[in-house]
C-alpha cells in the first residue's frame, strides 16, 4: 500500500515537495485500522496531518476497501540526526520557465529549492520554508530564519520566492535587504514619495526581508516596517525574514516588533555536518561540470567546516589551482591548493590569548581580570574590547570566544561586540584604542 500511496502523492506534488514531505517519511506498522508513519520532525508531522490524512483514507479505500487512519509519529531526537541519505539530488530538469518574473522580484535564479541541499543543520528551516511557499500567509507567518553567516539563509529565503512564483505565476514577490528597505524609505521622505513607497511594499503577496539585524537602532525605519508588517499580516500576505540572531537579541529593536516576529515560526540554521558538506560540494561540482573524485570531495569537505560560503570558496580555489597547473583535480592537488590557505591563516595565526595579553597590557589590567567577572568600568571596557577584537580578528565563534573568557555565555560576547561597535562610532578615545590595537595585532 505504501508504494501505491506514495506514487499517488507523487503525481500531485512537485519533486521538491515530494522529496521533502513524502520521501522523508517511513511506514512503521498497521494495527487495526491505524497506519503508523514515522516522520523526521514535528513540522513534518503537522504537515502530514494537515495534508495527507484524508488522502490516506481515500487511497487505502481505493486500494483494498479499508479506510486507514494515519498515526504520525516523529522520530526520536537520537535517530533524527542519522538520516543524511535523504539529501535530494539536484533536479536539473526543473529549470524555471518564468525567468522574466524574477527580475521584478530581484531573486537570484540560482537560489532555488532544487539547488539547496538539506542536512541536519537546515532540515527544519528547509521544511518550514517549503511549507510557506506552498501555503503562503496561512501557517507560519511570519517565518523567521536565523543563523550564522554563509549558512544559506538568503538562498532558502529566495527559494521560497521562486517556488511561490512557480506554483502561482501571478504572485507578487518582493525580495529586499533590510538596508535597501531603509534606503528606499529615507529616499521616499526626501523626495516626498512616501505614498509610492508604501504602495510598493504593502502591495505584495510575499515580502522577503533579508538580514533584519540591520534594523537595529533605526527608529524611523522600524516604525515604517511596523506598519508595512501590520498591513501585510492583516491581509494574510506572507512575510519572511532572516537575521543572524533572534529578534530579542537585536539591539534596540522595538518591543512591539519583537513580539510580532514571535507570532510566526522562528527556525535556525546551523553549520552543515560532514555528509551535508560533501553533498553540497558534489552538487556544486556537478553544476559547474567539474570532474572531481569522491575522496577529493571528502577531503575538501573535511578541511572547511565553518560555513557553506567558505566551502564554495575552497572548491573555487582548488579549481583555479588545477587549471593553473594544468592538472586534473585530485586529492593531492586539493591539498596543495588548500595548504596555502591554511598557511596564511596560521601565519597571521592570531590567538585569543595573544589578543587578551595585548589588551591587558594596553589597559594595565591583568589577563585574569579580562577573563573574570569584575564589573568595574576600568575592567569591563577592556574586557569588551578584547572580545570585540577576538570576534573581528579571528574566525572563532561566539561560544568559542566565550569559553576563552572564563566560560562566558555567547550572548555576553555578542553584547560586548555590539557595545564596542557602538562606542567606536561615537567615542574617539575608544576608537583610537581599538584601531591601534587592531593594527598591532594584525602585524
Ligand atoms: P547567508 O545568507 O546565511 O549568509 P547564503 O544564502 O548567502 O548564506 O549562502 C552562501 C552560499 O552558500 C550561497 O552561494 C548558497 O547558494 C550556498 N549554500 C548555502 N547553504 C546551501 C545548501 N544547503 N545547499 C546548497 N548551497 C548552499
Ligand atoms: Mg544572507
């Protein structure tokens, strides 16, 4: 029956939807008239219950005259992680035919669901994004995708736009960064074209606003966005936002915006695991028509574990190196290409320790004070500067920096970095100190 059901469902779904919702599910057993089905997450469970409960009853009746009642179960957290084989292969056949629409919506044609590889770090975000594209304005509104740089937030967000246009070619989709929104808004005030501005933003079916952490501290823009948001929301238009952090962690974001952003669904994206990185590289290599042996792909994926953007950079580097040396891409070519990258990193290999001792010396405090908890201003500011410099000059993550400062929480580190960025902008003395320290540490 399962084969029968899935083939029926398949005929009604786009390939991405099929892979995401149906292929990830597994039949468990039948007891009485109950068909137990296992799915990877609660999001998938909700989706099955909303969409397929009836289909299952209908198709099972069609199949052998028994109406089965689905019981959807989510896999345990432990088992959830071990399913990398579900990575969808790139579906080259779905080249979009509606290219002209994309120009208006400012979408990058490369950022589609078909070219997005799923893995444990982005599975939830991917499923939520697809659900939103299929049923905009209905379930997860607003959808809030957050996570570190280069992990695929923009890609996923734009994939929603492409998918929605594919399903509903007349849909008005607008993609914009929060900076563009801010600039457009300021321009509209200067040129007295606020009505046009509002028309443009409030008259869409899907608004994609990227990197909204840059709304931080922009009072007027936040005010305007608040009204845009309300208008769209009231008309059940879908809003999707991305940010590098949760709404309540964005400095000086108005409480009423924070609370509205909570109405929908926040989903995070975390760094890809090794299998996912290999799958991403394989996909990319295929798209670029590169012949790369499996062991070489694995090797590159092992070397770069920070984010997808750097992973793509490494692949480019290997490609360039092999072209330059007129040799095929092999593991040893890849090792050579990436060695120079590593050496560079190690040579200016600045450690957090070095930053701490330099800052301690500059401010005549002890390194232990920087790592400690004392709240006096003469120590707090140097401590925050040291954290800020660690963030700027090394590629350590917020939690890693926190660890090196006596086990502080990543939010403390983030707060320190924000604080110093703020001070650098308005306090000349701090600015001079930070620049001096930066220059020294870089050499
Ligand atoms: P962010 O907006 O989170 O900084 P981007 O969406 O710009 O990240 O992604 C950076 C690069 O990595 C883009 O070229 C994007 O296509 C690619 N990328 C990120 N995640 C994936 C993924 N899961 N599958 C395929 N490519 C990805
Ligand atoms: Mg982005």
